[in-house]
C-alpha cells in the first residue's frame, strides 16, 4: 500500500479524512498554519457531522493561532 499521507483527500474512504488531518499537522509543524487551515476546510464542509466534530477543535486552534476568527 501507499503512504497514508499520499491518500487522495477527496476519496470516499474513511482514511482520507485522517490523511487530510495528517497533512494539516505536517503544515502546522512546518510553521504554516495557513496551509493547515486550508487542508482542514474541506472536512468542515463535508456532510458527515461525525468527521466534522472530530476536527473542529484542531481547526479552531489553528485559526486562532493564525489570527483568523
């Protein structure tokens, strides 16, 4: 199998959401909260509230750190 971080974030498979979040963590660690937020925004728009609520605290923390409200 391929690297989880190489997964297509638009894929319907559940692991795609985790790959997207891993990409956001990597961007945050690189000092790029703007890229981390951009990576997570599609998850917020998804019609799956269970996924969305899981990542909202991370997105809120990143947005506040980046000065976005």
